[in-house]
């Protein structure tokens, strides 16, 4: 298995793979100034053999992760999860997605490609996450919540049942979301209020 991303997020992905006794073969990064990471020599231009080995995109920023996914010609890994995560057998988890220590994903949930379920986050039953969503540490999505592509749900945020959050939105740390959130909206506070819109 390869890790694409020699940064803090890459360290956590490395720990996830180690928890499952999955060997890391190579670490890639676009930044040519990074020469070494976690005892590995960082590769800036993967060779054909490396590209045929499954890779995890260990990039926390949703926009950059999507950009890399679009241009990366190598093989993407199946979803990976830390051994301490609690994951129902009755879910769908898209390729390249990462589930971090202590996270919980309950029955009936469907998660897209390249999602991040961060440490201690809770994804309750029948939640739907589109591609490139990032659920930050200790955030809670209750039942039947849906989250659009590329949206970031901040640390400790709480989303009540049945809420629909649009694509490429941002939910602030600790926010309590009791109303639907439109595309590109930035929502903060308790109860959550829209403070601005991000550029498409």
C-alpha cells in the first residue's frame, strides 16, 4: 500500500494501516522539498510498479484531495479503517475513504469515494455522504443526514436527524445544525447561521 501525502494527515493514515498490519511500500508527495517522511524516502514521480500498488490519498483538504484524485493515474485503494473504529457491516464505503481511530459508522449509511471520517466522529444510521466529504473529529451526524460533495463538517459539530447539507459547504467547529444548509454556505454557531458563501 502507498500513501500519497507526506504531512500530518499522512501520519494518521500510516497509523491506520499499521493498526491492520498493512505494509506501507512507498510515500508520494508533490512537494519536492520533502525528501523523507516516517523513515521513507519520499517519491515525487511514482514509477509504473508503484502506480500498480494501491494508494491512499492522505490529503486533508477536500479541494486538493479532489484535484489529486482527478490527475492521479495510479491504483486507488479500497477504503481503510483503524482497528479501533466501529463500522457496521451494513454500510457502503467508497474507495479511497479513510476511517480514523474511534470513529463510528452505523447501519445503512452510504459513504462516497475519498471521504474522511476523523477521530471519534459518529456517523449514525442511514447517513449519506457524497465524495470528498470530511467529517472532523468528534462531529456527530445523526440519522438520515445527507452531506453533499466536498463539504467539511467541523470538529464537534452536531447535525440533527434528517438534515440535508449541500455540496462544498463548511460547517464550523461546534456548530449545531437544525436547518438544511445550501451549497457553498459557511455555517457557524448554535443554532447554526449562514455567515457567508464560498466561491464555487
